[in-house]
C-alpha cells in the first residue's frame, strides 16, 4: 500500500539514499578488487577512510546520485543558518546549527536537513588523507504547503575529532581534537548545500 500511495500521489516520498551511485563502476576506488575473496570472506578497502561519498568528494567525481539524495513531490528552501553555543577542546559541546526550512511547493512533504563538517586545518595542511567534508548530523521534518519551521541539528564534539595514528605517547594512536575554524555545510545531500557557516573550536 505504501508504494501505491506514493505512485498515486497520496503521500510525497521523502527517503534519502544511504550510499552514492556512480556513473560507472570504475568511479569507485574499490572496483579493482570486486567481488573480493569470497572463499576466504575477505574484502579489501584500499581507499582507507575515503569510503563512499568521501571518495567521490575527494576526487571531485560527479556521481549519478549522491549520498543523501531523494525525491519529493514538493520543494523546500533552507535559510538563516546560525550557530548556537560553542565547541570546546576540553571535550564538551552544547552547540547546534539552527536553520529555517520552508515548504515552497503545493503539497505536504518531509525533508531531511543534513549537516556536514570540514576536516581540521592540521589535516588539510598535511599529507594525511581526508574528505572535504563528513556528515555530522541530520534531522527530518514534515511541513505543510507554505509552512516554515526552525530546525536545530546538534553539533557533537565527536564531529570534529579524528584518529591520529602517529600520536605521541601511544602505541596505536589516539583521538584528537584540533582548535581552529571549521566549515559547516547545510543542505539536502552530500552535493547540494544551501548554507555555509564557520564554527570555531576553542
């Protein structure tokens, strides 16, 4: 019944893709190792941390359908992105990004507002692999035609941490949090952003 309701327009679709669809299989870094070693139940992830949409963003490869993409019978707009609270290197965060989202179409619908964060300046200034941005949070909201509401997405301190395999005084590395300015991107997929703002980690 759910599929019929969507096809006949009784409800608007609002699902989002949890993965990236490529134009061709060669766009994936791991395509050389497909289908893997099935006998020994082994798969090789040679792309390291650049799995999924991170690889496509890192290499600036245009996907067929990006991570977080979805269809709807209505349209939405995102405005007024502001940061509330702050993020501390001490490990605490009471920060959130607040945006206003409006249903600019003619039917009831739901949208998933997505928040992405850039890596630290330390990573960007080194030879360490990193994606241009990573998903830090999201929130789904239903809106009637012409309705607008504020949406708050919590900005956890873990969104800014990264694992340093060469951390001093450790045998296997440690999580670290660098101070500095981070870019936050608000949108509806990993390739569709409406707002950008700076977040300072102190």
